[in-house]
C-alpha cells in the first residue's frame, strides 16, 4: 500500500516546494512558460510563495517539463505553465483550476512532458498531449478535458508519467504501463509496439509497492529478495525490496 504524502515534500523541474500545505516555487533552468506559478515570466533565485486560493491546503504536487499540477484539500486540482497540459490556448503563469476536477479529491498526481494524470477515489484521470497514446484512452486523438480511464479492476494507488508514457500501480500490487514505447517500458505482448494506447499489465517478480517514472524509464519497488532485475531491453529496472 502506498502511504499518504508527507506534509513537507519537494518536486523538481520546475522546482516546487511545499511546507505543510504552503506552496513555493523557486529557481529552475527557466520560467518561460510560467511553470513557477508566480504570475509572471521571471525566474526566482530564492523560494517565493505561489498564491493558491485562500484557506486552500496543497496536498500533493507534480511537475512536468514546463508545467505543474497541484491538488488541494477543498478546491480541486490546479495547473499552470505550458498551455497544452493546462488545457489552455496560451501559457498560464499562475495556478488555474481545472473545471472538470474542481471538486475532485486527488490523492496522487503525475506529469509527463505535456500530459498529466490524477488519481481520484482510486480512478485515473488523464489530460494533455496524447500523440503517443500516453493518456491510455485507446487512441491518439487530442483530448481537451480530463478523461476517466476504464477501470483497472482495482483501486489505483499511484501513477507515474515519463516524457510520453504513463504507468499506474493498483492496490493489489499490479503494475500497468502505456504510451510511447521507445525504451520498451511497455512489456509483454506489447513490447514491440511503438505506441501502446491502453494500459497493459506488466509482469513483476513480486507485488509492486512503489513506482517512479523518469523521462523514458520506470523504477519499481517489489516485494521479495530478487535484488535489481532488468525489466526491459533498455533503461527500465525493478528494484527489489527485501521482505
């Protein structure tokens, strides 16, 4: 089971820091798309508070290449930065509420290069770029509102997003992946496909308990004593957790 986020945590690229529900954005390589959420296109050399709605407590955050997403305790999900993953025609320099998730209690978030995922009551919602099928909706057509993915057969505990691919971890320990398959992060019968547009189950050498996605790879902690086990032909690895 995945534990709840700590009251103090950090996400990078863009760099965003949360102390007990108070949100800060600070220096990254650039702020040309407004990804720091400061309301203007300038970098920051020290942490500066990002203005969220009054009395809103930020519960979890995720950062993509040029955008960020945050969930709050009572006001739903907010996004800022590059326009496409924020469902806007232009870049957004300050937190903007996503209308269809305005009342959503999102427990987990993930951002890819131009797409985002949210877990709401055990279900996965996806939005943004879908050119590689990374939204998991069975097609590569553009999507301009968050869409709920079909059931995984169990509640989803966590999600991850690489540059153009996505993954999810069920409460039962089953791992799923989909989207761009450049580094063979989608395995099994889909291993040779360029794009995998629906979530595909991944065979793990034990029940998966935690996951982390980078641009083109996934690292998964699994039960058992297998140690570090190659997952794909390239960069994807399992990290075994000794029982």
